[in-house]
C-alpha cells in the first residue's frame, strides 16, 4: 500500500525508547481530511453503509485517549459537487456526531476535482489561522475514497497536484469497479490501495488509524509507514 512535515513552530517533546513505545506529546497535532464518494453507485451493495462504518472506525481509533486530542479531522462528501460535512475538529469530539454517508435519491456523478479543491481550500484556511500557533502540525493526510472514477467536470490532475504540495494524498479504490489507475495518478507516490469489500474497507481504515497513532506519537508523518504496508 501507499502514503512529510508541514510548518512547525515549536519542536515536539518526545520521550522515546523507539517508535512503538514513544510517549505521546500533546504539542504534536495532525490534520486528516476524508474525501468520500457519495455518487449514485455508492447505493449498491451497502457501500455507503460500509464507508460510514469505516469512517467511524477510523475516527474512533484517532479519538483514543492515548492520542490526547492530537488529531483534527474534517469530512467532505462529493458526487457532482463537493460538500463540507464536518470542518476540522478533534477526533474525540467528532465521534459523537459523525454524519453517515448518504447518497441522494438521484445519486449524481463523480467529480473528484470538486472534492480535491475543497480539501485544498480547507487546509489552506486552517494553515493560515493564527489559532494554536504555538503547536507543531505534522504534514496533513488527505484520504480520497471512491468506488468509481472521475466522470464530471474538469480532470482532477491539476487539483491533485496543488493538494499534494501541502498534504499527502492517500487514494482508496473501493470495490471492483473503482478506477484504481486514475486514483493512483492523483495520489502521493505509492499511496493507493484497493479495498474490494466493505470488510476490507473497515479493516483498512482501522489499520490506518493505528498507523497514524504510532507515527504522530513519534512526531513524524505517516507517509513512509503507510507506503510500506500492503493490504
């Protein structure tokens, strides 16, 4: 499978015997943006339900007390346009009111560009905010999940290139019909994976959460750790 360090102001204080046993520092934070496909095909085979369960599982992993509110999560849903469902907030807070993925009656097409552009705008706004300026943010991770391929609006390559300048982009091809080649093209190098079933998706998102916990504990991004894992 596949997944560096954004602006740092105050160095992290890490007490460590190695990566697995490092104590978490509350000074290191990481932003995670989830960009989730809600186009018409997500109605099929309970894919929307499985994506909701996988998202909830990831947020629950990031909300564990050991992380000491170290993760800020935002959620975007997209079809032929993108919508911000949850702005950045602590994962531990988000767990209590996370909105499920709902596919509209008419479904809609798949505009990956819209989701990528909204994520980039969201991260740029967060980066420019003076709030929590004394804290160090690890390079953000953006997770794009789709069960199909881009088929509406301008192509996603320029938006993906711009987003990858400020965040790692991990692409998840969900199901057998997902356009994995296209998703690989918009992802950070080697940061793509296919999850064929809902069980695969739930397992992978939970695994991702555990990996992020370990890497944030060490004060590093998850790029290398995610890159060297296979699913």
